[in-house]
């Protein structure tokens, strides 16, 4: 199987999306390895990632976001974050922030 999103059928993508929306986890190819994806706003999905990976609760998870508005839902957002996002998005921007979330149960 190719690791290109273009090689996935509409049905495969819809299945993955439905699983994510339901709190399930999805394996997905990245540039170098397979990743484990879940909805960061879903406590069941987050707990599932920690459990499946046997990851200690003190090790934070990475949350990928599309834009500054989405990032603000998950982390403490301040003026510095706003300036950095305005200057460097869209593009590669990594920020390490303390988490807060609008998680649904």
C-alpha cells in the first residue's frame, strides 16, 4: 500500500473519519513511520493512545492543528503565540504550550 493520501479511496477516508469522530483510533502513514491518530478533544481517544502506546501520563501528546483558531481551542494562547502564528503560518511552526482543551467526554 502506498503511503500517499492520494492513493486512498473515498471510502477509506470516510471510514477513518467516522472512526475518529466516534473516538476510535486510526493508524496512518507519515513520512517515515506509521502514526496513531485520535481526536484530541475526545477523552476516550486520548486515553486510548496512552494505553495502546503504553505511554506514561507525564509524556505529552502532539496535537496537530490546521490554524491559529484551532490551536486556541487546545492551548493557552497569548500575544506572543498570536504574533508567531501571524508571522509563520501557513508554514512549519512548532510550538510547545501547556494544554487546556474543550474536550468532550
